[in-house]
């Protein structure tokens, strides 16, 4: 059985961050944990931020593929929320590491790319200029990331209501007088 070295390296990084609570994650820590050489690490990843980026993209793509059968845009948004909620412990640990700035930047970029894909697929904002669409997507992306920064157990209990409200905000807006 062939070993997926990228997966092995990623698992080592997760174990070091989660189980050993390493604050300053280094390539040396990872290669020692995996029992591989530095060259093996650098063969697969340019650096640790590239490893984090690969982990995020791989996890998201896998979940998007699994949920691509969902025809409803709100159901797809809910799946994205579930993936993000399940990833929160890992992201929070990553944010406590020495790679906080890089993580924040590519999580934001990644969410924006996902939203762009949804926007294109759902054919949203047809009457907006490209500039307006980018601004709207950036706004929604930062708003949702803000929700996740302060996510609570109560929010998890109200997930369906939160997703429904966010989806309506993104697709049709909500009048201040509407009751839900």
C-alpha cells in the first residue's frame, strides 16, 4: 500500500498543533514526527504555509465534491458552514501558531474563491458590475469569517436559522420589517 506522504505530513502538523500544543511549528518538528528528511518535506511543500493551504484546499474540495449533488444553494452554504465548524478547532490552533498572518490571508482568499464559484454557479448579482460583485463577495466573506471567529455552541444549535438568514442576505436581502 503506497503511503501518501502529503497526507502523512499534514497529519503530523495536526498532531503537533492539537495534541502537543506546539505554538511555534517548524519543519524540524514535522520531519522528526514523521521520521522523514527535510528534503522529503520540501519535495512535497514549499513551506509550512503551503502545507496549511494544501490542507485547507484538499478538505474543502473533498467536501464540495461530496456535497455537489445538493441542488439547493442554501444546502450548499449549510455544508460549507458545517465544514468550517468542524475545522474550527484546527484553525484556532493554527491561528495560535507562528503562521497566523499567512493562515488568515489564505483562509480569506479561499472563502472568497468559494463564494465566487457559488456566485457564478447560482448566477447571482447579474445586474452588478464586476467591481460591485467583488466588493459584495468580499463583504460577505469577511462577515461570515467574523461569525466564525466568535462562533459559539449556541450558534451551532441555531445553525439552520443562521444559514437561512445568511443565504437570504446573500441572495435577496432582508427587509428590516420582515419577521422570520
